[in-house]
C-alpha cells in the first residue's frame, strides 16, 4: 500500500482502492489518499488466467519434466493518454506483460509431499520491479523478476494434516468478496490482473467427522503490493516532499504474530464457517511523523501494522440450481489506532442450463454479491493519518459476473462492480476461447464515475487487452 498527500476538503467517500481523509500538519490540513488493490476477476468460474500452478498433476519423469509450466502473455492497448494532474505518470499507451509460471507437487512418501510454485516475469511498465540484486526482498512494495511464491511441506494422516512453509492462504465463503479473506496477500500492481501471494505459515487441520478445526500461525507479515506512484493506475497525489516507510511488528507476542482459527463444517445441509483472528492487521494504517528542520516541516509517513481482533461467520447452501452464501465480520482495533467496524457480504450463484439451449447456449452462469460496512468507531489515535479503510474496498458495492457459455471452447463474460458509495463503475466484457493447452481471452475494460471513486479517476484507463495462456 502506498499513500500520498493531496489538496482538498474533507470527504467521507471511500474509493475502490482508498479513502480521502484529513491529515493535520503544523501549517495546514491536507488529504492522504490510500491505495490498495482489488481483484475484479477473482471468481474461479470466470475464464481467468492461472495465478499459480495447480497441484496434484500426474507425476513426470526427469527433473525438469517434473515441473508444470504455464506461459502467460498480456498485451494492453489504452484508448487515451493518462491523467496529467497526478504527477509524473508513465505515458506508455501500450503495455506488454509476460510471465512463466512453474511448480508442482512432489510426493516424498505416502503421507508427505512438498509443493512448489513461482514465476519469472517481465514488463515494459516503468518502475514496477526491484533490481535483480533485490530478488529476495519478499516484503518489498515492488515486484521481483524472479518470485518464489509457494514452498511448503505437508504431512497427512486420517485425523490431521500439518503444513509449514510459504503458501497462498484463501479463506471465506465469498466468490468475489470475502470479509474473512482479509489476511490473504495480493499483488495488485496491475489492479485488474492481480496475483495471490504466499504467506509464511504453520498450520494444522484436525478432522472431526463433518467438521474441520484449523489453526494457522503466520509469523511474519507479507504486505500487499499496490500500483506504483508513476503508474497510470495510481490514485496517489502529492504537492509536498515526504518519505514513506514500512514498520513491521517485531518480537514474540500475540500482538506481533498473526493467529487464525477456523471451524468449518456441514450442518443440516448448509456449510458453516466460524473464524477468529488476532494479531497485526495485514492492511496497515498510516502514521504521520513530522519533524521541523530549519523551520521546514519534514513528513515521514509510516505504514504500521497495528494489532486487531476479529470474529466472523459465514454460510453456503444450495437450493436446486441456486447457491446462496454470506459472511459477517466484527473487527476491533487496539487503542484507536485503526477503525472498529462490522462488514457483511451476501451473494448468490445461479446456473441456467436448460432454457439457454433454446437460444444456442450451453448455459448461463450468474454470480452477484453485495458488500457493505458499518463503522462502529473511527481511528482516534493522535498522529495517525489514515486507517485501514482504504483497504476495505466494498463498503456499499454490487459486483459479480455473468458468463454466457456458448460451447465447450467459447464463452463470453460480463464482469461488473458498482461503487454505490462514491458513484463509480467498472465493467469488463471478455471473449474467451480454449483450445487444448492454450487459452485466449480478448477483453475490453471501461471505467466511469466521480473523482471520489477510483473508477472515476481511471476514466482515461479504458483499454483493450489480449491475454494468452499456454500450459506445457
């Protein structure tokens, strides 16, 4: 997450990637604008591009043949030049991104295996990557050309599974938005093509008939990655000099280590989720440190991961072709360093596969979710400039996807996100073709709305993109 100051009057409007709030300095009030990402294409049923290599594929012979490879290419052509009022922005009208994913699941014995995934990548986007000498900076806000995303060990028995290492953690019942899933790290350098990032974990799953009790220890914070300051996707504003630093928790205590507990199971035909989290918030707040040197104020913005506690519950059930799901989360922050709030999500998935055949379609798959939030108490600690509200991006949003499956190889999807709080909208129309080991996708993205919404700020970022994936 990155933040900058910007001029203006106070607003309660939350952007899809952030919120504008007041920052009090020694001379005037300014605004701080937060920047964090959202996955528009999160749902598995969307014809999307793989973020990591699927596990459990057939074992192959030879060292290199034991890996599964996926080549990904994305060519993006923008319809307009970027905004010129948000600083020095990359004016490139065409972006080319390529990535080679590799990984697999290696059996060590009947009860043990080792899972690996990572990638090599490159792009003509400016100032996105660390230098090759900084490849091991796993907490950097920039990308690495070489990235080890997962490497974890699994020991399995009939009663329990134990895992430790670096692994993608996904929780919750939501298909597009899940309040419980806030502990998952995401790279949103390109907001509409995010990648899930692995966290360092030690976990145990204990099986109790129809229920599973899970405990996860996350000993270190893996931060989200946001669009860089000069990206045309940035929402960062600045007219003063400042420094942005990260302050990660240190020591060994319940306030410095993340602990996640989950009970999940089935009762009366409904899947239930009950979760508890304690530790540093994965979504940082911003502390404003000010020092006056030679009568000139110097600002240092510090990203601080403050202790929080949350409880959540969720459900998922089916009524014929209709699937219903929802979640509610109650979060409390320590000492007024962050907001305390209640977040909810309710949604459904409905698949129609009979009458669409009368109009030449195999099926129509619809997913719609509504996300909302009620603020219980706002951040009150002095010198804390911005709460995690900029990372809580679904405060009054309707979002989802409609997929028109024309055949086994061809489909059309319409993805949408309506930011009702800030009067903004994002729409994606995609044409998808699968042919054996290759996948093609052409899509058009459009954004509109007020400047209170990121979608309004991105109105010059309408684009056409061609994505290609090849598995070998």
